[in-house]
C-alpha cells in the first residue's frame, strides 16, 4: 500500500560502560564459571554479557550485586550511592561497594 510506513523497532541501546562494569564484577569471582555458578546462570550467558552480545535480566543484575557487594547504581549508571561519577571512583577508590551493616 502506497504511503504506509512500516514500523521497525530499534534495538535497545546498551547503557554506556555497562559491559565494562559487568566485567569488573564478574572478575571479582575469579573464573567466569564461578560467577555463573554463584548466580545460577550458564557460563555461556555470562560470557555473552561480558562481550556485550546480550544483556542480563534485572534479576541477574540483582544477584550479581548481592553476591559481589557492588551497588546496583554503580553497575547500571556508573555512580555510587553518593552520586560520584564512575571516573572519580576508579581514580580514587575503585568501584563503589555497598556498606555492610
């Protein structure tokens, strides 16, 4: 039909730096197989996240943060709970971590 445009959905954009921050967290577990075991996901899924080939579900991100002690805010946005930028954290003290009570 003339004049009718077809809708083409765009691929979702990855959060800038998310893959790098995911790698930082996964590296804290040692081998990728250990990270996958701890969060109960396949090694292949974790490898895809670390290569930026797929994105983890929210529940996977939550499990990674809980198991590693990293804040979800830092993982997703590159800021810690006080709102410092990712660059400051890496230069001064490394990635933000949640304080344990």
